């Protein structure tokens, strides 16, 4: 049942020009960044060759590209997630799901997986770009996979937060703005932690970027993975609660 | 009632903050019933329907669908329900076929049964020719039909239609009414409407809801009784003085209408025969003799207006169905 809802969501996304234009724009920007990174690498390749324990192709090209991709997605993800629940409420199509024998959990999970499917397609294009380096050189597969895992988790977190914001309002734009604000805040929250001693631990734990960085370096730390999974779970549960609350008398 | 009870709603209430939209509404729907739900705007029709379909949780009361409690086992109960909200819930970017297939899947219909169900629903709602078209490009009437098709697709025991004929042309309205009557044979149907003749044409039970309370609930046959007023309309060419007619047996009061016709109120059995005889004997020149019938509209207005004058605190108006 969840999969039927997810499939419709994904199909609905690809029937709108928004999804295609976002795919195109993101791909274009990332391709440009990718080429720029390759350029940098070519420039420093002779020096790197002489160094002992020099950073490899994966460190110089793939890791920064994934890092940039996360920032680009931070801007783009709210545009995809904004409509997911708010538009159903606005167009009154939600009652189709509500009067069908499906639970709110199934509805929210279906929606989430549908959006995630779109982001995974985007990620797939990105991965292909990185893999194309295999044509001329060899990559550190471990680092590549850890980077991909990191990006998947980051996107999963973006989608969950966006879904929750979408459940709060009937206006897609408000959902977009507020999820962008939330994500940006969580992205930069460790900046505040950098100065003070007391709060820094908590803030840098909360930061989305802190956990991503270590995965990009190829450090697979279960704390980081658990952080993202908890983040996703929290926002999914909140969304389910929020949608259920719409039915209840207040 | 020998028929199977499909919906059993008891003491439903729903508050929106301090406003009470539905207050202590109870009723039953048996198989084969087509229940017409009438009421002025904002009376609580849609709220009641949303509660029956699980779109809103009632503040108090219970709903059982075929004996299954909607609040305790919503999934099982919703299997038996088909619902067309006021605004049909349609994904505009899908074709009719895609949309109906999706709706079927949501109700766990799959494989060959799904194909048959979609075809049947399309056939019943006259959608055969537009299966491949985008819902967003269809006219309002066709969209409404897709909404109805969606509600009956999974062959639910109860079909709940919120103003199903709004926005349709007269021919479509006739078709939809015929469809509702046909569905009424095997399902239980609740439909809300503003159009009073629609109720008389389609329903076999009527409920009038006003300001959140059920003010009238009866079968259509029972309604017919209410419609008989104790009046005769008479036109006489050589009318005598009203006092002379009033002396006839059975006639309680005489009223001269603007166009010269007389309106006789009687008590007990109709004195029509006696009046005709007397009129012929006394050469009054009888031209018309019509038993006056009240319209559903009059009853509707009486009930809803009288209730408006009443204080909200009193609750004597609830009449239970026989």
C-alpha cells in the first residue's frame, strides 16, 4: 500500500515540469563544479605526485563535489517537498486517502518514499558522474561509497524535514520557505558552537554538516548514521502526528 | 427492519472549537436505503458525512459500519465505504484510467479484479470514451462523474455522496439519478443535496438537519403523509357566500384566494365528494376541485425556520424514524 502511494507520488512529480527543471538545473551546476574540480586536480597533479601520503582523486574531486551537492540540494529540496502534503490539503485530494482503508502512517511513509525516490534518481546521476572517473583513473571505492551513503542520508533528512513543514500548512510556498529556513539553520548551527565551550558539543551534534563531513572523509562512524536516522524518524513521526491531528476535534 | 443495518451512527457530535457543527445526531442506514440528507447551508451535512467516512473524528458518539466500529478498526470499516466529497478528490495530472486504477489499489483491489472494477465503474458513470484523457482537461460534469466512479469502484456496501449532482447538466443529472437508484438496489446510499425534488425522485428516506440537529427523519412514504394537508382548492363559476360553504359537513374553514378560488380546510375525511354533489345540485358551476398538497419545500422551510426561532438550548425537535 505504501508503495502504491509512493509510486503515484513519484509519477506525479515527474508529470510536473518542476521536477524535470530541477533535475536539469542541479545536474548542470554539479557538472560545472565537477569539471572545475577536475581542472584543479590537473593543475596540482604534478605537485601531488611528489608528496608522500598525498590526497587522491577521490579526495580532491569526488568529496568536494558531494559536499557541494549537499548545499545545492539544501536549496532545491524544499521546492520538491513543499507540495507533497500541502497541495493534497489544498486541492482536497487528501480525503481520497483518508477515506481509503490506509492508515496515516502508510500515507506519510508513502509520500516520503515517493519524494525520496526522486532524490535517489538525482543522486544516481551524480554517482554516474563520479563513476565516469574510472575511465581515466582509479577511485577509492570505500570513500566513494561512504560519501554516497552520507549524501543519501543528508537527502533523506532534507526530505523528512520538508515533509513535516508541508504537513503544517496549505500553502506550498510557506512550506518551502520554512523548510529552507529550518534546514539552513541546522546546517550552520555549529558556527555558533565554534566560539563557546559549553554549548559547542550540543550544537555541533545537531548540525547536519558535521556528521556529513566525516562520512565524506571516509570515516564511517555509527553515531553519524544514527544521527540521520533519528532525524528522519523524528520528522516522520511529527508529520504523522500533525496529519492525524487534522481529523481530531480541537 | 429485516434488512441488514449498514451504518449505525449514535449520538454523533462535532465541535469546531466552541462552535458546535453537529449535535447528538443518531440514525441508521439499512441495505437498500437511499437516504437523502437535506439541510440549509452550514447545517452540518458535510461534517456528518466527513465523520461517517473517517475524514473527521467525532467529538462524541460512535459509528459502526456493518457492525465494525469506525474509530476502533478504521481500515476494516473503510473497506465498506465509498465517499465522494463536495469537491471531488481528483489528481488533475493523471488520466481517468490511471486515477481509477490508483483508487482501486488504495482499496486493495488488484490484478484482474481491478481491471474489471475500473471498466465497470467507467461504464456505469459513462466514462468509457474519456479513459485516456487527463482529468484536468475534462469538464466539470465529467470530473464529477470520475468522482462518483471513484466512490463506487471497489463495490462498497455504503456509498456516501456529498451533493453529487452539482455542476451537471440536466441530462447528466438524470443519468446520475438513475445510477443512484440502481446502486440503491445493492448498496446503502447517503446523499446530501439542496435540490428538494431530487430527494423525492431518488430517495426512499429523508432526513433534514438544521443547525447541527436532526429535525426530521422519515421514510418517503411517511413524508407523503406529511405532504397531505387538510385542504381542498375549489373554483366555482357562481360561488355562493363563503358562509354557505362553511356550513357543509366536514368543512372547517373557508378562505377566498386572490384569484377567486376557495381554499377549504377540513377535518377528518375529505369532503370532496359531498362538495361536488352539493355544487352540482345547487348549480354553483364547479370548475376545479383539487386536494392541496404541501411540497417538500414547505416542510423543509417550516422545519428549518421554526427551529431558527427556537432557542438553541431546547431539544424537542429530534424526531426518530419509525
